[in-house]
């Protein structure tokens, strides 16, 4: 039996929230009469840039395998790991869920350029789940998942939100993302016990958000295309991103958009959550 590996950044919140998406994936697969592969969740414990920097010395190796290298890194950091990873040949797919974490470069004068270069390298490297893994990014960070209110979608309109990527964790600032998203988020999305209905609303919202960026249904789940459009349309001119979560991205990557959205012709409004009190 083949397994699926989820590599997540955090050790606490991410595993709690992603468990609901794993259960949803299982239920939909069973409903469709498909085989359900076990999903193993492994926390890496720090930024995607750290992971990439540490594997960069291996990446030109044609025999590169993500899981053995990951195990080596986890052991070197004394991070506990699931015993299933020791038999890495049992894994058919790998998904990496990480934050954009642009504030990693916030003190650099060329921060936009180095962010673009780093993300392009990462997304071109982790671009296929059945090979080295597929990287799915939360913009600007994990809490994007909670940045949702049912009123954001109605029969004719969709309200998307943006945020400055370098204000995410700025010390002494009243505009950090963790402070501001709560101004527009519904309390029920701060609780990790998501119902199927909540998950499907978040998936629908991801589809509209991604479509607003890529403007082509074929690229809705293309991580590289999403980032390129975030960079060209929002980061480069304004140092902002459209807020998107990587967890619904996985669901759309597996099941497509037809189950969730039958009409893309809705007026899209974009608001900056920094403007909220």
C-alpha cells in the first residue's frame, strides 16, 4: 500500500488543522469508489528556506530522494519523526505545506528580487508530488486558512483580501498579520474542527482567489503560476499578496474545481486588511 507524505512547517497548529482536510480527502475518495492511501504528517519545524538551503547541495544529484534527505535533517535537529518514513519507498506522493515567510528577507535592500529568485528555485524544484514533492504555499502565512468569513462569497460577488508581506511579524507593529486577520475572520474558522461544509467553502474561496491571479483555469493549482502572478501583480508593485491558504490548494489539486465552482463569473473585490482597525 502506497502512502502520501505531508511535510508541514509547524509542529502544533498545522497538524491540527490539516487533519480535517485529510479526513475530508478520505471521505471524498471513498465516496468516489477510489482507493485511499494513508497520509503521514511530518513537521519540519522551521521555514521552507531553511529546508531548501540544506538540501541544495543534494539537488543536482540524479538519485536525489526527498524523504531520506528529510530524515537526515530531522535527525540532525533532534526532531521526532514518524517511523513510517524509514520505509520511504512506500510513499507515492509528497506534498510540502509552507508559508511564504517573506519577512525572512525583510532587512535586505533587494528583498523582492531575492524572494522571487528563492521562490522560483523552490517551486521549480518541488513541482511534482510523485517525484521530489509538490510545494504548496500559504500567502502570507499559515493563518491565511483562518482569514475567511462566509460573507466573502455570495451569489454575485467575491471579496478577496491582500496584506503587506513584510508586515507579517514586524516587531512593534500594530499591523502584523496575526493581529489583523482576526478583524475580518469569523470565529468559527479559528476552531480547527472544520466541517465538510466549511472545508468546501474554503476550497471554493481558494479557487476564486487563484483564478483572480492566474486568469486561466488550467493554472489554478499550479504553484509556480500562482507565485509568478502574486509577484508581478502584487509583490513587485506594492509588496502585497492576495491571501491564500495551501490546505484548500491540496484539495483542488486532487479533486479539481467542478465539484466546488460551476460559475466563475462573479465580480471580485480586493481589500487590504491592513486598513481594518
